[in-house]
């Protein structure tokens, strides 16, 4: 009784991807992939996604530790706020970033007048937008790993005189490393595919803020085959990410 709707659901998810593969200009694929604007968008996307992931690691791992190991008033509220970007429309996130980090924003005005730093419509703005939408993936993954780790090893190290920093660096971090790696990979993939917050906060300038998703959107209006080629690149990245995390996220019991 459930087979028919299951097959319909599978077709609903797979057929659009199959259509992308069928309509791809395979004969000119390599030529299109080596075009200057494609390589430029790909380079910018890879660079921004990697830097955004590094930012998320520096800020997200301590935040995950705080949520998992420190009992403080309002922890549930903080956890809810951390996960808001997961469900928040990316365009709304971009607007929120503009209101805070724009030249007339709450913090952006101070950054501009004090340090001469302007984030909107710059490559740094792309990194900020990608980190904003991608960090929850890292925090959730690392927090889950921390909650599942055996704290007896940490307690034993503390008993032997190790400081909190040493315990975290020598004991906790190796224990949760699979979760950190999985979260970082998901974070990187989400940053690579970010569109709404990027175009709202950073704009769409060639060589500066035009990442792969923005290039797809622009090419779809003028050159659909180029949009298909760019989409294939992002699809290939998604498949590789899922394949690398299959044992942790999509494995069947």
C-alpha cells in the first residue's frame, strides 16, 4: 500500500536531477567549464566557502561546547537562536546582516568610522553571509558529538592535573573529531551553495562576490546551457559530500 507513494516520492526527488543530466551539453562541457567567468566563480566559491568554514570552526566549536557542557539559564533559548538560520529564509538573513553590519548598521557604522572596514558588497561580505547560514550545521554536529562522548576520560585527565584547555585539546577534541569533521564538511557544502543571503548582503559583482549559485542564476537568464554546466558542478559537490558522510548521516540500520 505504501509502495506507490514511496515510488512517487522517489520520482519527485530524482527526476529533476535526471533532467539536469539529460539536458546537460556534454559535448561542450569541458570547454564551458574552462571559460574564464566559470573558473572565476568557482575559485571565488571555493575560497569563500573554505574561509567561512574556518570561521565557523573557530566560533562554532566553542559554542557547541558551551551548549553541551555548561548548564546556564536560558540555554534552550540560546540553542534555539543558534538554529534559527536553518529555517530562516536566506534573504531575510541577508537583510538582517545589512541592518547590523551595513555602513549604517548597528555594528557596521562603528566598524566603518573606527577601522574603515566595510563588509557589504565585498568578498569579506560573502564570507560573513556564508558563515551566518552555515554555522548551525557545525554547531549541531559538534554538540551531538560532545553529548555522546564518554566524559570519564575527561574526568580522569582532570584528576591527573590537566587544565581545562589541555583536557579539551588532548582528550575532548580527539573524541569528538568525527563529529567536527562531519560538521565542517556539511558547513562547507552549505556555504558553497549559499545564494539568498549572499546576493542580499554582498551583491553580485564579477570576481568579487559572484559565487557559483549567483552565476547559475545569472546564466539562466541569458545562457541556459551555461547554467546547467554550473549546476552540474554544484550537484557533483553535493554527491561527493553525501558519499563521504554516508556512514554517519544516511546509512541504513
